[in-house]
């Protein structure tokens, strides 16, 4: 409103060039500044000061207006320079915080995705460890069972071989002339041992039958030779069977030794992988937490910088308004001085009469 009033005054003073002196002076007197100047001129006229001193007064007032405007221009120029620097710095701050928010948001989101992958990896790794341990336990139990079976079967074979060897000795004694009656107790023990065997009953049945016939029909060299040959063949079969089972046992033991090492190495690798993933997951969680903290920090700093920028811009807008208003006021004041100088130089008598007549 003040600016509009000043502009209206300027227009009014300009239009006054085309009206009579009395009207022009009345318009000047209506202005507060014009009223003060006219009062000063009136004081000079009452003191009968020469006209040139009145002009000097007006020149001094005009020079003061010019000096005030120059000072105001300089101050506003400094304000503008300072404002531009502050605005530029704040805009840089805003851009920096925006970039930090964007980069930390990207880091957080990328790490969240990576964390999901790591958590799936460790889930699979934990399952693999469980499978590895279950496989080891299962295969170890199988291997132990195989070994126990081997030991039991070899012991059974050894028992049969021992029995065959006892039978061979019995036949040898009979062949050398010992009577059946002398060996009857050994025969009965051996016969019972062979008859009670369940692991090789089919293999031993011909021997049992031959010994039974020997006891029933009496001892003869031909029968003894046949039994001795039968015992030798059976013993060879038992030795071959034991060798075959031993070979299987050794191969199974070698396979388990190799496979158990593989499982142990795999278990070590998986456990180390799990430990690495645990560290990686914790680091990723820390990264996400740190990134979120930085996002929140830079968001607050961004809001602060934006508020400061808005405040600075508002301050400069006020300073600009003040500058424009005061500049317009000084232009109006200078116009008044110029009009008064014109009236005094061209129409001194009329001007003096108007000044003398005003309150």
C-alpha cells in the first residue's frame, strides 16, 4: 500500500507540470516530505534569506536524497551479494543432503536384497550340514554293522575250520591204527559240534553223514581216505570264503575311510561357510542400520537447510521490498525538490505567496 501511495504521488507530481503553480504547490504541501521542505523554505523567506540560499537549501536536500539513495544502493548491493552467496551455499547443502539420501537409500535397498540372498544361503547351508551329519551317522552305522557282520561271519568260519581240523586229526589217528573206541569221546564231541553248526550246515552235512556211517559200519581205510579228502575240500572252501569276505571287508573299510574323509572335509567346508555367512549377514544388517541412520540424519539436515533457504529468501524478499519502496520514496522526494526549484526559479513571487499563506 505504501509503495502504491508513493507511485501515486509521483504520478500526481508529474501531472502537476500541466496545472497551475498554486495547485502544484498544494499537492507538494499535502505530502509529508513536501510539507517539511516548504516549512524550511518558509523559515528562510521569513528571515528574508536571499533566493540563492533557498536554492542552496533545496540543493542540499537533493544532495542528501542522492546520498541516501547511494548509501541504500550500496547496502542493498551488499545484501544481494550476501544473499546470493548464502542461497548458493544452502542450495549446495540441499543438493548434498538429497544425494546422500538417495545414495544411502540405494545402499539400504541393495543390501536388503543381498541380505535376503545371504539368509537363504545360510538356510541351505544349515540344511546341508544337517544332511551331511545325518549321512555320516547313517554311513558310519552301516559301516559298523558291516564290520560286526564280517567279524561274526569270520568267527563262524574259523569255528568251522577248527572243527574240520579236529575231524582231520581224528581221521588221521584212525588211519594210523587208533581204535574207534579209543577216540569215541572225541568223536561224539566233534559230531555234536558239527551237527549243532547252523552257519554252514549244508556244507558240513556230507562230513556229518560220513562220520555217522564210520561209526555205524566200522572203520576202513577207504572210508577214511574219502573222509580226509572231503575234509580237505571243505576246508579249502572255507578258507576261500574267509578270503572273499576279508577282501570285501577291506574294500568296504577303504571305501568308508575315503568317504568319511570326504564327508568330514565337506562338513568343515559347510561349517566355515556358515560362519562366513553369519559374519556377512551381521555386516549386512549393520550396513542397513547405518544407511537408515544416515537417511534419517540427512533428511533432518535437508529439512533444516530447506527451512533456512526459505527463511533467507523471505528475508531477501522483505529487503527487496524495502529497497524498492524507499527508492520510490526518494524518487518522489527528488521530484518534489526539482518542482520546488523550478517554481522558485521561475515563479518565485507566486511560490512565496503560497508559502506565506500556508499554515
